[in-house]
C-alpha cells in the first residue's frame, strides 16, 4: 500500500511538519492517559462505585469514547492539542467521525496485541512520516499543527 499523497506535506521538502512528532505523540499519549484515568475516577461515584467491579471495561469504554470524540472534533486528542500536533487523512483533511472511529479501533486493536503495538511504536520512531500500523493502514499521518 502506498501511503504517499500529494495532499500531505512531503517530509523531504517540508520537514517542519514532521519535526519531533514521535516525541510529541509519546508526550500526548501520557497526557491522554492521565486524563482518561481522571475521567474514570470521576465517573466511579456516578456508578455508586459498582464500576469498581468492571473497572477494566469502564476504562476501556472511557478510553475509546474519549479518543473517538476528540479525534472527530478537531483531529486531535487533548494531549495532542497541548503538544501542537494533529492527525490528517491521506487527502490532508481533518478526521471525520468515521476516520476517528477507524483510527481508534486500530489503536485499540494494536494494544490488544503487544507485538503489533511494539512494531507500531518502532515504525513511528523510525519512519520519515512517523506513522504507526494504524496510520499506515488508514493512510493517516500525525503532523505539527499549522500556526493560526
């Protein structure tokens, strides 16, 4: 599959769009993890603490919903917004709801298979476009946000 598109910045001619993106993705992932944990803790009292009995499922659902909602409404999670990166489709467009759902599904599946997640991280750190497995499958890419 060819993930190159003339609608995305070329990493050779416009490297500023890809500069430090793997590190920013790691930092944003850590920020998002903290936000998700806080959301789960805030939700627990509303379940009369019965959420403790199905805490992994609750955390999974909050994580999935958080990522889909954030990506569909700005092409970036809150952590990504703080580190000034965003996802773009292979056509250079912001994520639509369907793109956000597919990306989150791919992200979730890669976490279910540790070898796939490890390979994905290696790809993000070593490729010129910094794409993980899900990004490669969808043709999406994480870029530094353009200044407004």
